[in-house]
C-alpha cells in the first residue's frame, strides 16, 4: 500500500477523551473513530488488525474441532422469555419493537438461539459431541462504556457453544477450548493467564477467565508470576488425545490464578512464594464456562440416549472479545512513541520509508524494494509522500509496524539502507538486497 493512497487519518494531539494508552493510540493511529458512546467505526488499519485477530481465533477454533456458523445480531424475544433471561438481563439488553409490535432484541450473547438451532436439528446421542461457534457483533448497553473498544456497547465476540451427552463429554469440550485459548492468545504474541472465575449472569459451575495482566485492566486478579514463563506454543497438541489435552489443562491449573471473587488470601500466601505473587489488574480477553443443562432444560434441547431414554444436553459456552483484543494487545505492547505490533497481528509487516521522495535515486530504490516486497507477498506500507523525515519516522513508530526499511540519499551513495526493528529499536545498515532477503525470508 502506498501511504499517499492510504486512508490513515492520524492525529498529532492525544484526544482529551481517551483515558488509557490503548484508546489514545488507537485514535492517534487512525484505527477507529467513535460513532457514538461505546460504538466505533473501524478504519482501514484498525480493520486489518481486527481481521487478523479474527482469523487467528477462527483457525484455532477450527483446529479444536469447532464449526463456524453465523447467527443474526437481531433476535426474537420469545426464546429469551423461555430461558428466563428476558427479564434477568435488565437494562444491558437493547430491546427493539418491529413494525408488527413484535419484541426483538440486539443479541448480547447467543445461548438461547444456538440451543434452539440444536433443538430443532439434533435428536440422538449419536450426533454428539458438537461445537458450533460464530464471530458476530454483540450489543450490551453497558452502564459505563469506556476505554474505547475495550468496553464498548457494540463489540465483536467469538462465541462457541458445546453440546455433549454428559458431564465428562462437556469437560472434554471445555478442555479443548481451554487449550485452544492458550494457543490463540499466544499466537497473537500475548500472555493470557487462565484464572478461576465466577460464571456471572450466564450461570455455571466451571469457569475460567483468560486475563492479560495490565495496570489499566478492569479485573482485580491474583496469580503466580511463574505463569509468565510458561511456553504455550512449544509443543503441538492433538485434540483427539483427551488425556494429553487434560495434561495441558492440569499443567496450567496447578499454579494459583484467580479473579477477585474466587480469591482466598490464605491459599494464595500458602501456595505462592512472596516474590512470585502478583496482585494487580488484568484485562479479560476470554471466558469459558460449563453450565450443564441450564438452557437445554427450559428450551427442550434433548437427545435420545443409548438405552432409549431422553436427556437434556450438557452445554458450555466460550467467548473471546475479538474487538477488545487490539486494545489489550496495545496495552501490553507499546512504548512512549506508539504501538509495537506483534508480527502475527501487525497491519503491515514493513514500513518502507523514502527519506527523499522526488529524488530520482531514492524513488528508484524504493520502487524496486516495494515491487520485490509485494511480489514476495510481504505486506508493506510504502511512505512515498513528500514529507519531512521526522514526520515519517514519528508516524511509522506510532503505527508500530514490526520492521522499518529506511532509504535515504546518503545511504544509497554508500550502497546501504537502514533496517530497524520497532520492538528493540535496533538499527542496522545493510545493503538493500540483504535487507530484502531478510524481510522476505
Ligand atoms: P466483562 O466482565 O468484561 O463485562 P463479561 O464477563 O460480561 O465481560 P462475557 O459474557 O464473558 O463477558 O463475554 C466474553 C468476552 O467478550 C469477554 O471475555 C470480553 O473479552 C468480551 N467483552 C465482554 N463485554 C465486552 C464489552 N463491553 N466490550 C468489549 N468486549 C467485551
Ligand atoms: Mg466474562
């Protein structure tokens, strides 16, 4: 992408309404614009990041055996009356009346609807287990939408639902999601710690929140810092091997990690040596629950059993805050100059900076580099504008692309360009060919 063509409305000043650094940087880097309280438009660079995050989530869901569907954002109130949540959900639910006076709502979550789909499609225990997920916008009329997309009213969530014949089956599904979540966040370059949690208004018995440690987080958490050294992606996982999956879950649940409602000071102090105790804030990026027959009973999602009987299916639900993720990543990965994108979610891999656009040599070298990078399918943002170098450096640092390839007249005379790593700040002077070889490797 040529910077001169790219819609990237960056801001010089930090907007006064943004309290936390991720919100400030997302606005300054032209990723999102507020449409109304807690509701955002995603601009090209923000949307690219969102789609990369969504794709990692999708791949790991599929890998774990879940199948993607797409349910609507607008739902009928009827099912919610059957489950009893139409009244329970209160003011967080956006209620709408259609032209025929029918009560509708903008879905805050999808347990009811997926249970209804299951009820009308599956009859026998032989058709289980199943995991169905979608990645769809939700609406919750939060009392205090804040911190930009971190706590929006409209937000993108991945929600998966598992259906099993009994608790053991449901536990196996829960374990798969537990491991899939570890992998999902690690692939995004994040350390998300699974913490024992209350299951909240959705209700349930077994529940973990996946939390990214950050001072600006809204959850109060207690955990063993040793988690931060755990290697998640080191070994692959065979989801068919329930014993192995259980081992991974066991490994990640032996260390103390709990949100405040589950915290027990005596156990914490007993189990975790003082130097390793973390008591601070965290951002909830995912949440997994087992809730048994809470929805299948009232909504009549039953299957026939092996002995000819009938039973309500055991369910779990598994959410990831997809649109919260860019903010959580920025909270965990930035410096005073701007964002530092982990490679896997970066909007572009390389920022190619032409220090003297209009100079024949610089233009020729940059055009050549740009063509080669594009040819090798390396996502490149080519700053071809006639702007001062300082402006280009500041913007490229702000938007946080992993690599900067800096081409200037002085270097070219000596046969070199600069290759800068955004994360470490290290700069190397190398020939253009060797820089390209590195970036396209
Ligand atoms: P929270 O405690 O942050 O209000 P929740 O427990 O109500 O979240 P869940 O129902 O577990 O949320 O939703 C699954 C995931 O969706 C959460 O882990 C979180 O990452 C994300 N999420 C929830 N509410 C919001 C929101 N208002 N804006 C952005 N993401 C959200
Ligand atoms: Mg939650």
